[in-house]
């Protein structure tokens, strides 16, 4: 994709201030050099030069399973998983800088070293930055539902995005999704059910590796049903 076209499509997020609070800035200054992967940019702070391909072995200093979490938010899920599975390498992808900073704070608390973070557009990452077939699992937990009718076009889970996930996953790799928004769950099921790339459990049991985050708790308190979907990449 030519660098000048990164914003020619509708994206699943809006640009917000990347201003950090004092404590977050101190954490960033201390830990970002170790944990945040800063790729060469194209046109914007969440873009990636299309010629850049991530080398997980170089980034993590080892080989092994690679799990990518798209929209890692405040880092609750990935920080928990890193402690539970120290042998796995986790790449947390988040467009909002304060969320990345909060995740760094969690890593300081847990002491985990098997997480790296990137502040990038997930569609760009999966489309060119990640080598094809290099990801063992991809997580997408509670993406923004964009519940207003005029905004649903911003939802991340579309046929085009499913193709990008399929490109990144190895054969047999797993895409795990969760949402508490009924209409988005319907859309996810339609997209995944129609994809030629995946064998899908449209009503999957809760993934044991997913902790109850503050976001999920708020949804449950409001009476919203949590829906899990699992898609396995066909060979």
C-alpha cells in the first residue's frame, strides 16, 4: 500500500490526544525503550512504513509462540496472560498512547518481560508489518462497538479485516473474539461464518485465558451478555 494512502480508508478509531499524565510519562520514559517497538512510520503516528516487516525473534530475543492482542486497551488481559504463560511472546497492539503507558505500568508491577507493545493501526500491522503465517493466536476482546448507526462502518470486524487476520495466522492458528454488544456479536458471526479461511465456533465457551477486565465487568453490570467466538485458520 503506498504510504500516501494510509488514511484513504475508514479506520476503527479516532485520533485522540496522546498526552500522558506525569506518572505515565515517567513510566514511559523508563520502560518504553525496552518494551515499545517503534517502527518506521509512513504518514501518521499509527502508520507503519510498508517496507518494514517485524522480526519477532529479534524483538523478543527468542523464538516461540506469538500471540497478538489487537486493541489491548489498559493492558489487563495481556499483562495477566504474560504471567500465566511466560513461555509465550505477546505483542500488544493499541492506538492510544495512554493505554500503552498504562500497560507498561502493569508490566512493571508483574515483572513480566515477554510482552512488547506497538502503537499502530492493526489493519496496517496485519496487512504488511507481520509476516504471513507468523502468528499463533490473535485476540480481539471487546473492540469498540461503534453502536450508533452512522458509526457502524468503523467497526473493526469486517470481511476485509478477516482476510488480514487469516494472512497473519499460521494454519491451525486461533482468532479469539469477545464482545458484550449484541449487534456487534451478530456482525462478527456473519463475517466469520461467511469467511472461507476459518472453521468457526460461533457460540464458543469463555476463553479460560481471558480475565474479567474492568470493561467486561461494566458491561455485565449493565445486563449485557458476553459473547465469545473462536475461529481456527484452515490449512
